[in-house]
C-alpha cells in the first residue's frame, strides 16, 4: 500500500495528465476501449522512467496527433473511403495503433531503466534488478526513444496534412508515377515538409522537457539536429515500406483508396482492386518504421561520436607525437 501511495505522490502530474487524456479520449471517442487500456499501459511504462521528459513526449505526441487528425477532417472523408463504404479519415484508434506508435519506445524505455546503472536501480518506488554495465548503450537508448517519437510524429503530420495537398501524390519508389491520395507509399512535397515540422516539434519538446524537468538533461545542438533528421527520415522509411510491403486497395467506381478500420488489412473484392504486395498492415508498417528509425538514430549517434573521438586522438598525436595518448573518455549524447 505504501508503494502505491509513494508512486502516486511522486507522479502527480503524470497521473493527472494521463487521467485528463483518457477522459478526453472517452468523451470524444478518440480511442476504442482496448485502445484506452493500451494507452494507460503505455503511459505507465513511460512513468517508470526516471527522466520525466520521456513521459511528456508521449503526451505531446498524442495531443499533436489529435490536432492534425482534426485538420480538414471533412475534406479527408471525401478524399478516401472506409471499408464500410462511408467517408475515409481516422476513426477511434485501437490498441494495435497505440502499440504501433509507442511499442518500440516502451521496449527501449524498459531496457534503459535496466542498464541505466550497473548497481540496483530504483525508479521512484519500483525496484529493478541490476542491469549489466553497458555505459555506451545507456547513452544511446534515449537517442532511440526520442528518435522514435520524432519519426511517428513526422509520419503523422505527413500523412494527415499531406493528404490535403493540392498536388497529386507520386509513388516514392517511382517518382514519375502519380497515384490517388491515400495510396501507401504516395508522397507530396507538402507532406514531406509537414513531416519535417512534426519531427522538429517533437525534438524540441524533448529538449525542453528534459532540460527543465528532473534530472535536467541537456540535449546538444548536434544531437537535436541528428534527431530531427532521423525523424524526417522516419516518414520517408514509412513511405518506402508502404510502397513495397503494404497493399493499397482502390475502388474502381469512385477512384478513391479504401481504408481499413484501425489500420487493419483491406481485401480486394468486386470493384475493389489491389496494388502492391500485402505483407504488412498499416500498423505493421508504422511499428517497423519506428523501430528501424530508432536503430538508425542510435547507430548514427554512435558513429558520429566515434568519429569525433578518433579525430581528437589523431590531432593530439599530430601535434604532440612524443606523448602517449589515450582515447578520450566516453561522452554522453545527452548530458546532465
């Protein structure tokens, strides 16, 4: 009982924020019942991380996603159509969609909690078994978490606002080929620009919340630039995966793309024709994109830091050839 009380006392703002968003989602039917349960679970995992800014990344992503989804909702309903025959556009989000956008972040958060210290670690009131001593991984995992949210935000902005573009989309794997709005792998210049905006907003949110909330982590300009680029890359990866691994079903009568409820698979039948391989659903593409972007961002952060370290050693050896030089101490990508 004391553990629950202590957790509630140390997470008042996070619990209040979660309760507020759950209430809003229920009243406005933004999430299904299983989506609500998944959202609460994901929020709880984020609360366990000792860096408070990580939790608020999730909240800001949900708020921004809700806003851009509402923009031009009436127009979106005429651009695509639902599998039930009505207008297109996003309905209430399911648990699959929640995990597609936040699942990989949850995995990275749990790993980061585990390896953050090589001694027994307490996240508020939750005792976690000692993790292995992996200082480099403990510095890279936050990069992956932030990059994940930058990528899913970029993808949300790109798809929700790009579909309203006045120019017809082109297939990212065949730029000379014009496709109907809503086609998986279809992109516009406007959509790509909006994707960049989404990435910038989430990275800046991370920088501000990590700086001003305990334990006050500073995101360097170089790291912020890398994360922003990674987020933008995420929306490109999503389009590539969608073009190659996800089928698009179009209604021959209306010429509009048919969308499945909650990002589920749509089967071609009658007047509906399928284009592309049907290997992944929309949720599968989103999860794969988020996980892949995280891995790329962490790899890039390691490579850039490694190159800088090697350059420092080389310059010292060049100007002081008779001195013994050691590789500089590892430097955090996010510094306290």
